[in-house]
């Protein structure tokens, strides 16, 4: 595939499309900032999922081991 056939990057924002290359540098920086923020959100969402699974595992282990311990009256 040659470079002549590549489509220019398009920004789709609030149901409107924009030629990303034609935007002023200030707007390109805002787009990059949003991309970084989105990536960080995905990373932290994945981290939260791992923490939830770990917490469930710990709670299961605690529940299993407490079966042999008498609770307070």
C-alpha cells in the first residue's frame, strides 16, 4: 500500500468529523491530552478490576478460615 492511498487522520467529536492535520497546533495538543487521559482511564479501570478480583479472593480465604473460629456472642 502506498502513502498516496492513506486517509488523513480524522477527529470525531460530538458527532462531527474534523481533518486532524488541518487543526491548529493548540487543538492538536488538546486532542493528544484527551488521548492520554483516555489511556490512563483504561489503565486505572483495569487496575480496579484486578483489585476487585484480589479482594474477592482474600474475602473468600478469610471466610473459609473463619469457619474454624467461634464468633463473639
